[in-house]
C-alpha cells in the first residue's frame, strides 16, 4: 500500500481492520531498516511498544531497531518484534558522538523520533536516513524532513495518551494504527526461572499474592508507605500475600512499608526483566504512577494505580486487564510534578484516601482476570 488510493481501497474491502492516519509518505516496498528513538524512562519505553508492534505488523520483513537509554534497555529483553536494542549511556558528549557514528553506519531507511528531546533529535539527524520523522512542534523540528502535525489533529481528539501520540507519528506516514495496540513485553526464560526460585523460597508459592510498588520518582507521585501498609493488611485478610519491590536506592520506603504493615511483606530485589516475570505471576498490582505500573499493564496484570501530579489522560497505564486509577482531583492537577508549587507538601497525592484505594482493589479482585 503505497498511495492514499491503495489505503482507501484496502480499508473499504477490509472493514474493521486498523487504518492509517494519512497516506504513505514514501514507497514502503523500498524500506528495509527502521529505527525508533525513544529516550528517557521505563514508562516511556514500555509505552513505545504499541508502535513497535504496529510497525512490525505492517512491515514484517523489515529490520526494526530501537534506541533507548542503557539503564532502561533490559525492559525490552527478547521482545519478539525488535531486532536490536541499542543502548545510549548517560552523560558524556563523547558517548553521544560515538552513538551518532554507530546509528549512521547502520544506514536506516526510516527513523521515527518518538521522544522529541534535543539528544533524540540530533541523533535522528545524525542517522542520515532518507526519511526522518518527527512532530512539527519539536524543538529543532527542521532536522526532520517529515514533520507531522499535532497528534490531537491526527486523532481528532482534545486529549491524547502517550501511546496515541507515538502511534500517530506512524499513522501519519501510512501505517495502520487505529486499533491502538496494547503495550507488550516479553517474559524471558532466565527471568522466569529466577522469579520462580525467589517465590519458592519466599513462602508465596502456591498462593495468590499482590505486587506492591510504594516508590516513585518524585514526592508528588509517592503515596505514603503507611497507606500502602493498610492495603497489604486488607489483602492479607483475603488470603492474598504481598511481594514488594523498589530500586536499590529506595530501600527506605520498603523498610517503612514492612514496619507499618501488620501482615507479612516479602521484599524482592529484581532486574527489569524479572519485574516483568514477577508481575505476570501476580493476582494484582497496586502502586504509584511509575514505570513499574506500566510494566504490570504490559504483561496483563490487573492493576490499581495511585496518581498524584501527573496528567492521567496522557500517562495512565495502557491496560488490557481490569484496572483502575485513583486520584484526588485538584485545580492545580496535573502539573510538571518535579515539586509542588502550591502547597508545602504535594497534597494531590497525600490527600488520596486509603478507603478509595481499598474500594478500587475490591472491584478489581471481583472481576475475572
């Protein structure tokens, strides 16, 4: 399908099939190698997987690579639709110069800048690809030779989710995306074996258990560990155990959770692939707005996510399993989230009542998985 006429004819003869958001911008028969650039966090990377799957579905024989930050790269381990995960180290200009040389040497036909930040944009240009796609609203957008209009315009919506924003960039170039694919992560055999062993040693084997993630990147997103402790106790009353995870530098919040809980909490230290494997085994995920919440959604785990400062419409987990978001509506929400500009403490997250989260957990547990 290389022209708008081709797309219209196909969609007319195949009602209900995914559609593109515009005509093809080039001859897709000539495209052999595609690169996605999606820098920053775990959640950002997980939310790029619908675009990965949409591209591979449309162009199954093409080589598809993705460039992400090195600390995030393991979350995409053994993803079936990615040929190569390229890792960018933090910091030095030298590392970025080496990366620019590497991506240029791979001779990509198409590059999608799913991020839009300065580093992503300059690396997009550095590839020298014949087709470099980004939004016209990006800073330095002139470094892309294909500049898409706003995703709001492309979808005909007043708000878009991060997944939709990324999909729209592909859809504008002629790729069918209107089914809005789910997020999707692989469960590696090594990660599964490691998690199976940890669960067998923890006393959780053979029982239902929940995964609790009480940490967050910013105080504006972190519900109190004491509140999570009440969720742990509520679950224990229903014979559901608790495993809790956080990054190594967040051990204090795990210790606080354990101290505040009347019931047993099993703390686990895991790699990102192991987090995916653990989440896939859980009856339920309960946690803050974080990358871990997006991992849980991507492996089909029922979820309750507590939101504070973030834009819920744009950043909620892209769930297929039963899920709820719990938040306290305030005039200043959403905001940038780095700190609270209105109050001495971030009231948006602190005011979320335990009872509302408990009620959400009850509703999710009542639904078949």
